[in-house]
C-alpha cells in the first residue's frame, strides 16, 4: 500500500473532506456531495454492493483500495471500510495514487 495515498487520506480527513462509513457515504452520494467513494480491500461484498448501488444512482465514481480497514483507520483516525471524498481535487489525486499501486 502506498504511504502517499494513506497520508493524503489523513490530510483529507483533517480538512473535513471525507465522510466515513457506509451510511455516510451513501447519504453523500445520493445528495450529490461526493465525487468518489473508496472501499477497503477487506470490505464485505454485501456492503460494497449496497454502496455501489447508491453511487450508481448519482454517477459517483467508486474505487477499491489495497489498504485494509485497519490501515485506513490508522491513517484517518477511525476504522472504516468506506470513505466518501467530498472534494474533487482530493478525489483526482487519490484516484491517481490508487492507479499507481
């Protein structure tokens, strides 16, 4: 897992640009507030399916990370498997870093 990606997630959290958890991510997607939803590598398929369905209704991009919930939790301060990015700049950079992995 790329430390730069995890560091950027931490920065986005401190900037208030992340919604953490599946419920918060679904609400952000359905309200049109987020541009990207990220999933941990160990997220349950059922949770991923329901969040992807909500994201699909509003054409929000989704991406799977190689990081586990524990790694994401260490970076953002809360153990979670779903992160909604509420800033287009952070979303673009996170997608680019995730593609490099």
